[in-house]
């Protein structure tokens, strides 16, 4: 689990914001989520991801990629496609995905 | 507090992802946060925002705007600038801001 924000990467880069509300069914979720992390981390051009969830409420996950080509590899991965299908069938009450190109970014670290 | 993801707006639009870790100091935070919501909601071109926070961990807030001009009005608002300064002084251990143009988006609602 992320405990610090990801870095401000050098623009331009790509980010996918996945905001969602889960169902009460979490059967198999953690196991498949771990597997998806292994797959995405192996994609060239993958930069990082971060996630937050308000208990009983909204979850937001952001994945960062160097370019759209890297994101396309992730989107078209067959195991990822199967996981998305499972998500719609069982795990998500609702979600929205926003795919964007980051034009600027900056970070702050206390005493950093 | 948001309990559903925001809609998939018609691209292109702008989003600002603010991921952060808070300090233990929350003095005055909720009051100022409510005031900031009032201000941003009054800006023409503001589309919406959503927020999630893992207890004791990462928070992610995403604000959506029709275009960069609307976001600039928000960034340059004097009360917002004072609030950001207060955030760096007291409330945030670390944060990263990513400003991006959304090129595509889609949503899913169960039985929707």
C-alpha cells in the first residue's frame, strides 16, 4: 500500500484515474489485484500507481505511464481484460475512468 | 463527501490530481476546506471534484474543469493561495499535484 504520493514525473506523461464504489463482494479481489500489480509493474513505460479509499465510500486509483503506448499495452493485456470483466460482474457498483496527458506537476515534502 | 464517482464528462477537459499525506494537525482544516469548496464551485467551467482517503494513509483529491482557463481562475484565487500556503505550513506532510488534459473517459453503473 502506498504511504507517500508518487513523484512528480517529468512531463509529458499519461495518467489513468479510476474512481469507483465497490460492492459488498470482495471474493478473490485481493488476490487478483496483487496479480494485476505484478503485470503492470513489468510493462516498459509504467511509472507507478497510488490508491486511496474512504472506508465504505469512494476509492480512487491513479496509474502513471510514460506514454500512451505503455498504457495501451496495459489496457490490452488479456489477464487485465479478464480482471476488468470480473470487476464489472462482481466487484464494482460504479466506476469512471479518465485517461489524460499530464502537462505539469510539482511536489512538496515537509523539510525535504 | 462524494459517494459516487463523478461522471465521465465530454472530452477534452482538465483534471488536477492532488495526492497527499496529512500531518497530525487538523486545526482549522475542515472549516477552510468547506470555504474552498464554496469558492471553487462558483467558478465558471468547474465541473466537479471527488476525494478519497485511506485512514492514516494516502489521500487523493481530483478536481475537474472544462478548460485550463477555469483551472487558472482557481489557482490564482487569493483565498485559495492563502489556503495552499497554510497547507504547506501546517497540514501536509507531502503532496504531489498533476495537471492534465483528459482525452477520453467512460463510466460504468451496475444495472444502470
